[in-house]
């Protein structure tokens, strides 16, 4: 890079060293855009302007990412004071504490490649205040143990398995969401000991230190190995930087009608115009997207809180109309109140891309020209679907069921980690893991499919698998992995690394052996695409909505 180019890049970064408040009563200036705010914060601001329920926040522009040491508290203290006025809470206050989430957000979507921290500001001093204002001692202790473990992983670099071991020791065979506040208080104490042991220092009990270090850690995650690898493999510039959004916390772990979810306004596998939602009661958002927990579909939410589901449907329709595309959104429900935390254009299969573009055009949400642009290159070959026709050689033996996160059929030799995946590079492999995590990106790119014991359809790794065109099955409860023996167990069957598995992403079935695969072409969809292109050609480039 020449000296002149470096000077231009530096000047551009300086222009993006900004702090913006995000709230319905504080519209952004006309020059603020996604290059400065990152798409996550930019879309938050757009949602707030639409009147959608978005917790108040402020965003530190992408320009700070290149020089985080230049960022001081004085730059963002006025914005934090505005958050305090809007929420009527005070950061670090022992009686009415404001707790914050600290989130990354690049100018382009990089799902799961950078870090998020929740519950910042919770300390031994502020925890009683959270209990007092919320009336939920269980929620407060749950938030505290989550903060210690999340902060330990992201800021102190502690292996997350250390905290998972603490959790397993306290919960035994029980679901962690069934733990009461006494159990969670014990778990928090264990986490504090683990933090001190692994980090060599005590967990910080100063809310301001937590916030300083959280902001620095999220900026630093821009240069994490998985983030750099993702950008290199997608031809993205390392100079864009990430913004950091600091947002007032809402609590899906407040019990009762509370929970966290991730959804798509349409099915990202086949494009059907029905919401595709994963939800967990009494949980925080990371439980769903991290890939370490299995989530439920929306049926439970619909049955228990129909008014929340109706509000979510209205919000999903409003998002589509405003953004002009299928959306992937995150939300929290606190005591029956819905909050939207993020939206972005959803990753989808080619089949879904065609169906969604055609339906949006017919619904009057996009023009024929836009629909044609979105479906360019989608021909019979691109839209072909794969199904199991039978066994290729030895008999196919059904072993277990899982939840399909990405459709299609894949077969290959079992591999349990990236190192073994690279040893078999060029061969058909299926990656088998405990969790659907984005750190497996390198192995996932080499594999034909992914099978996990835990995880949700909407976890970040499942989103990436869909984008890569990989078959993905998650939440296979009968799957057991023995890393030492390099083997897995599915029901009563034990298989070793190198044995062949087939994943049927169309119905979630897992088979021993190699499938014979047939290809079908959706003729009705091809006919609709041909009709669309004929209309667009006839009307010219300015054809509008139908």
C-alpha cells in the first residue's frame, strides 16, 4: 500500500470515529450509514425509526477499530448518560443498576465471527440492586454466572469448556433452565474460582472496568483468526473494521413469559412464506445462536404467549416491507414484552432465493427488476434438489433423527475435528461435533455436511452452513462422541472415525452407509422464473411492482 493510499485510508477511518445514539426520539444524521455504524447498528437505527421495540443503545463507529487505544471514556460518556436518562437507571449504581450488552457489527454480515458480551455492569455490589428492581433473584444470579463465563471466554481468553464443566457439576442431568437461584449462586461462585484459577487474576468487580475491557475485546475480535479467515474466504477487506454497539439489556431469563429467539421471516431452506423461528423460554440470546444449546420451534411460544407471537408476526411483516427482503432477526421477550435486537437479510439456499424473490414480487414488496437481479443465474442446475434413492452398495441403516438446519443429502467419512478434516482433504467427509460453532468454519468448508449433538437451526454455524450449501443436522440428542476413542455412538450403534454416514437434510434422518442420490428440478419454480424474466424484458428496466 502506497503512502498516499495509507493517508486516504487513515482519513476515512478518522471520519468514522463517531458515537451515535440509537433511539426512536434520536434520529441519525443524514451522513451516518452502514460503513460507519456497521450493518447491525444501522439496521437497529432503522428499526427504531419505524417504531419497532428496540432497546436504547449507542454505537461506536467502525473508525475506532483501527485505533481502539484512541477511544477514551470521554468519547462515549455523554451517550451513556443519555441511555441512563432513557432507561431511568444508572450504570454501576447499587440501587438501580443499568446493565449493558456490548456487540460487534461490521459493514457486512459476518454471523458469529466476532464477539458479544451480555450483562456488563453486574457485580457483587450491583446484583442486589438488580434483584430489587426486577423482583427476580433467579434472573439476577443467572445473569451474573453468564457474565462471568462469557467475560472469561471473550476478555480473559479462558476455554469455555472450563465453565461448561462447572455447569455440569452443578446441574447433573437437569436442564440448566431448571436451576433455582441457590443453584445459580453456587454456580457463580464456582465460575469465580475458575476465572481466578485460569486467568491468574480475580474477576473484575468494577462495572466501569468491565465496560472498558468489553469494548476493547469486541473491537479486538475483528482480528480473531476465525474473523480474518471468514473475510479472506469471502473476499472482504480487513480495513472495514467493526463498530461496537452498547445497548441497554433486556432479560429473556426473567422466568414466566420470558425467553430469547432467532427467526427468519420465511423458510431459508425452501422459501415458503411462513416464519421460521427458534425459541427458548427463560434464556438469553447467546443460548440460541452460540450452537451450544438446542432450541425449540415457535410452537411453544405460540401456545404459551399467543399475543407475543402475533406481535412478532406483525414485526416480521413490517421488517420485510421496510427492508424489501427476507429477514433474519433476533428477539427477546421479557415478562411478555417483545424486543427486537437485530435484523439483517437472511442467508438462504438457491431454492429459497428463487421462491422468496418471486413471492416478494407478487406481494408487491419488490419490483420485477429487483426480483430478476436477485434470481440471475438461478437455472435448473442451481435449483436442483437432492433426495435419497436408496443405498449405494451396502444397506442404508437409519440410526437417529435430528433437526434439519439445511436441506439436501450428504454422505462421507466421519471426522471429528478440523485437523482430521484436513488430513482427508479431497475426500467426502461429514463433520460430527458436540456443538454447532463458528470456530469449525475451516472444517465445515472441507465437509459435505455437519451433524451436531446440540444446537439450533438458527445458530450462527447453521447459518454459515446454509450459506456454504452444506447439509446441516443439529440437536441430535442420541449422539454421543468419544474424542479419545475417535468414535461416535448413535442409539445402539457405535461408529469410528472414517466410517461412512449419510445425512438426509430433507427429513433429519441419519444413516450408516452411503446413499444413492437422485436429483430433481422444481419445474413450477422454473416456469415462474421464466414468466418473471419475460415480464421484465417486456416492460424494460424500469418495471415496477406487480
